[in-house]
């Protein structure tokens, strides 16, 4: 459930998705900068941060 | 005369589309206008790409009517700006609401066509030609 909420946040407002994943860390500020470069870099970075935070399947 | 009528009809249609896209209604108490472009554009990239379709159609029609290359370039620039900045989530949506690219495009097209028509009348003025012949 949280995952889908985060994914939605990543799609609509990438920095919000990163904030929900790692909080106010460096990645969050970096993501704001990347999103200001016309969204797409920020989206890729946010998707990466979200994917990194997921538990690994064996 | 038929040509003139066709252009008037085309312009009326373009004006309607531009109004729908940029000025569907006004936020009460302000002069800020909101249109379909702004509503669809809330979805980051896909929405802005969708809202570019009518803009490109308008540029195509303007080319067919006979707008000058400079005006077409200006319209393309406006559309590209609308797409690029509009795709940034929150800031871009605010920009979209305030900028009204389609209305600007329509106004530029109308000015351009009026100027061309005026110039054409100056060159082919029947009255002046008649006087010259007398």
C-alpha cells in the first residue's frame, strides 16, 4: 500500500516520492534540482531511490 | 471574397480552440484564466504532451491560412516553452496558468494576417489604380 502511494508520488511530484522514501536527505535536495531540469531526470532519480529502498527478493 | 470568408471561418475556429485551451473560465475575483491545457497539464509529462496536440494543429492551420514564417516560428517557440516548462510539476503548472501560450499564438496570428491584408490592399487598391489610369 505504502509502495503504491510512493509510486504515485514519484510519478506526480518526484521530490515528494523521494521525501516519503528517505526523508530530508541529500537525495531529496538533489531530486528537487533534477526535477527542475524539466521533470524527466528527477523522475528517473526518484524511481531509482524508490527501487533501491525496496527489500530484495531472493 | 470566398477566400476571405474561409479565412474568417478558420480564424473563428482557431479562436474557439485557443479559448477552450487557455481561458475556459476565470478564477472568481481575479483575472487569472484556466483552461483545458492547465487541467490536463497537471499530469506531468503525458498531460503536457497531450495538450501540445491542439497547439500543433493550430500552427498547421495557421500555415495553411498563410501566416508568415516569423509568426509560425513565434507560435512554435511558445508551444515548445509551454511543453518544456509546463512539464515541471508545481512550478510549471503555475507558469502554464499564467502564460496562456495558445491565446498568445492566436493573437500573433491575427495581427500577422491583418498586417498582411492591409499591405495587400495598399498594393492592389482599385481606386488608386483607376486614378492612375485616368
